[in-house]
RNA sequence: GCCGGUGUAGCUCAGGUGGUUAGAGCGACGGUCUCAUAAUCCGUAGGUCGCAGGUUCGACUCCUGCCGCCGGCACCA
C-alpha cells in the first residue's frame, strides 16, 4: 500500500547503449523540478531513474571493448549517475536492470502473470539476422537486416507470450475512466486509436539472447526488453510503500510501452496502476532532430559549466512548452539567459538588496508593502502553482516573470534613490517600496526554487535566511512573511551577464571535449556503426553482388504509399527492370527520368504494394535522413558493372 | 492513403461560444533614470492573421477546397 503523504515519480531508465546527452537531461531535469515542487507542497517526493542494461546491443558494445557486459554497464551506469550529480539533480533511487532485486521482481511479475493465465509458451516466428544477432520485428521474409543489410532469415523459436490481446477492452475502459492517465491529450488519442484497432499477443522472452534476466526454472529463456525494463519502476521502490507511482515521465517515443503494455502487465499481475503517464516532446537541435547519425547531439554538462545548470534548466522549461517538441540552440539559450535571468531576476535581486543595504542599513524595513504589488504577488503565486501542478512550466515561468517586470516598474515609479535623498516624510514611502520589492523577491525566489534551485538558494541566503530554501512550503508564499528587521546577507550577482559570442564558443569547445570523452567511454565502434574487424568480407563475397549502371525510363508514385516510387530502369537488358524504391520523400518522379543510377541487379525479386521489384536502387542515407541516389561524374555506360 | 494537430509581427507564442484601431515577450531602433549586472523604465517601427472561395450586416475566429509543416496508423526501414 502506498502512504498518503508520498509522491513517487520516475523517469525512463536510460539504455546504456549511449552516454547521457541533452535529451536524457531534459527528462531528468523536468522530473527533478516536479520532485522539488511536490516537496514544496509538503509531500515526501521520491524520484527514481536508472539504467536499462540488457540486450544484444550492450553485449556487443562490451565485447568490442573486451569487457564483460557487466563491466561495461558499470562504467556507463556510473556515467549517468555522475551526470545527474554534476547537474545537481535530486535523484532518490537509481535502479539498474542488472540489480539482483530487480531480477527477482521481473521473475515475480512473470510468475504472477503466468499464474493468472496471461502467459503461454508459443512459437515465435520472425526475421532474424544471424550476423548481428538481431530480431527484426516487422521485417518480412527476404528483407535485409537494417544493421548490416544482409538478408534476414526466418527463425522459429519457442518464446513466452503475454496475452495482450485480452486487454483491449480493459485498457479502453481505463483510458475512458481516467482521462488523465495519459497526457497530453494528443498522446492519449493516439494510444486509444492504437488499442482500438486490436492488440496482438506480445513475445516477452527470447532464447538466443544471453545477457538478460532468466525465466524462472528455464534459464535458456531470457526476458526481452519491455517486460524487464518497465518493471524497474517497481524494483526501485521495493518494500517502500510507494507503489503505485504518481507519475511516469517519459518521452513521446515510448508512449505505447508505458500506456499499453505496462498497465496490461500490471493488470495481469493484479497490481495497482500508475496514476499518470506524461509524455514530453522531443528536443530538437536548431530545429533538426538530434540523432547519432547527424552528429548533432548536444550534452548538458558543457552548458552547465559555462552558464550554470540553472540556466539550462530555466531555458528548457521556459522555452519549450512541456509536452510539445521544442528547439535547443546556443543562441536562444544565451538570449534567454541574458534577458530573463541576468537582466530580469538577477538584476532585480541585485538592485533591491543593494538599496536595502544602502538606505536601510541592511535590515528589512518595517512596512506592510504596497497593496498593488501584494495583490500582483498573490495572483501570480496562485497562477504559477496552478501551472506547475499541470506541468505547464513555460506558462508558470512566464507568469512569474510578469511579476518581476511589475516590481521593476514599481521601483522606477517610486524612485527610492530620490526618496532617500529627500528624507523626512519620504522615508515611509522609501521603506514601503523596498519592503515590497524585497518581499516580492522572496516570493519569486521561493516559487522558482523547483526550477532553478541553486540560484534560488543563493538569493535566499542574500535575503538573510538561515534555513535552506528547500524547507519552504507553499503556505510560506503568502504576502507579508518577510520579517521586518531581518538582516540581509552580502549581495553578489547571481546571474552575471554573459558575453554571447564568447560563451557560445566556450560551450562548443567543451562540447567537443565532452563528446570525445564519452566516445572513449563507449568504445569507438558503438556510436558510429562502422564496419568491425570481424565483419570484413572477401572479394568473392563482394562480387556476388551484381551492381549495374542503369537509366531511369519511367517513374511514377505508387498508389497508397508515401515513400515508394515505381521505376522502370534500363540496364541494357531486353526489357527495363521494374524497381520499387522508397525514395518518394526525396525525389519527384519526373526529376528522375533520364537519370543514371546504380542498382543491385541480382537481388531476389519481391513484391511491394502489389508491384514487383526486380532490384534495388543504391542510395546513401542516414537512419532518419532523406536518401541520396548514387550518381556518376563521368559518363557511365548503361549496363556497366560497379566494382 | 486514413486519422489528428498546426500554419498570426525577424524569433517564440496569446488570441472562450464571430463585432470598434489583431496582442505579449525577445530582438531592432529612439529616449529616460542612475538603486542595479552597458541593467530598469518609456516610446517607435514591424503582420494581405498559409492560399482561394463561401456563410454573415460583419471572420484571425464558422464552413468547403487547396498548400505547407508536425505526429499516429498503414507502409517503409
């Protein structure tokens, strides 16, 4: 049972296939912010994160470095831990899929599901690449392996299956009864649409993988990804009365696993379901998707080293609407930093505290404050708390900055420096002004603690407090709590203005270093799928592939497909080859006619959308980028062989 | 192809159930104060509200079609 005063939230557990980058940091920073906010509400907030360490990719990465999987994972898991430490994130539990208690949990969950009749042994049939030891879930017989391009083989093996098909109605009821279960609504709608079209049973074990948690009593079976990974949410707080989780914070790419599979597993095991799943959007880098193949992944620590972790936290939560995709760029980051943090909050703190030192001997003056500022502060507080509760961070921050602007304006209107010179009756006005500014600053600072904890605490000390800001509760946000007579601490700038050009250069330089360091950690062959030593092929093997120069005679879009073009390619044979190619995203049919291309001529024909494809067009492409057709600088004769 | 979302100032975005001169923040430009981090504050410039029709006395706001972008499914990988 869960204790009423607690709030348990999780991030996904991160796959040890990659080193931590800004995307990981984004989720974890948001989670840390929520955790602190819940703490401010007086709840015992517990944040769990961790690492997903099983599977073939990890096994292979370890092997490439001559390490055991466990040794390899120890290094990467520590890298994640260290990352969160460096960023000052308050991680309460760090669960690894390789922990003993987790293995027992996965096995228990499995047994509970099996005992209730939701698990059965069946035949898995699918495509498998022997070379890469990889299951290609959606591939059809004859399809190439996405990793190495070799043909996949149809394998049949004995697996355990989970009866996901039994849960369609229960899941739909769940989404219907608890509209907040999946947020934002667009994700919810997608999940409902997905479940409505029917669910297939899920293979949850494999026999060909070794690096994983064994099925009880049958060690040749090992649990496959999601059954293992999702269960860490239970393992992380085992025996702590914290389950069910109040919030699973995830990225939108793993919504299905959390919103469909996970509740089904739990229902099957008769365990309570998490309260809410919130999927945030992707962080783009200067409007492009961050991906390994583009080489535009950014890491968090270089940013925090130059502008501070709080600058990054503020930027991510202010600039990006939580739940939608957002864009990171160094320019925008520094822009936000200077305009909002340095000129806005930092400057307000600096001017307010300095004036109290100069005009009031460093003690909070005696006053109730100006009523319209008190009102504005009260309104802003209510609004910001409401937005925080809804995880609408950008709106909350926007509102808080409205209050900062109001106080700045008020200071200029009152001109305390003039009041101080005037003396006499102006004294009371001066004190009211400075009390208002200081009290507003106190409230603003406390409200911002979940988002910028380190800087908020600095301002907090400067306001003269001796207890940590983490002890502030929402009721303390009421106007008038700042005690007159309280002696301020020494003033020092919290967000010094940044030279845009210099700081960007510095961040870029550090980023390069950090990238190199992480690459070394991972072993070179992991991030860039370069050919490995044992993947060399003989010339004979190569010559089996018959590549020919051809010219496109006809090209047309394929009905009912976004990606396919149907081409007629002349390679000097009696009849042009009919070739179906997935290049519609990059090429208009008419632009291809007459173009010289390279094709693989001895590929087994196959049917795509009812059209026979008698070959394959050679194109260069990244995982997620548009393909670029191979072409020739010099005139290449039709039918010529490539070798 | 089906479903959903979206397209408003240079940038990021607000604009319940249609109604006087379409807003904010940042950026730019001009000015001001001097407590403060060349900060603050005041002001100015800048928008055919994706395009084309339609409904209406009147549409950014409703309807239809088209175009662009994003996502889900299918498909592909």
